């Protein structure tokens, strides 16, 4: 009886360990295989989002968001 209980406990522990490892794995971000040319006059790259948007800031503090089609979709001016 003790052997059966020990075996069940061991199987439950191993299953719980695999379940926790599966839930704790890092999220995978899929990269897109496209490229484009962004002029240097648009500014310095500040950040990139997982969905492919790039954010640039020029020397005057203007922030521009470039989408996956390499077009400026958003411009933020600062006073």
C-alpha cells in the first residue's frame, strides 16, 4: 500500500513540475521578415514594439511612429 501511495505521489509531483514549467515559459515574439529604409532625418531610433512599430525622436524632440509598411503614421510635437 505504501509503495502505491509513494508512486502516485511521485507521479503527481512530476506532473505538477512539468505543469509549472509549461506555465512559466517565456512568451515568444514572432519577428517579421520585412525590411525598409528610414531616412536619418527622421531621427534616432528610441524603441520598437513587438508588433513592428518603430519610434524615432529627432533633435527637436519630435517623436515619429513608423508602422510595418515603413510609413510615418503618428507625429508627436513637444513644446
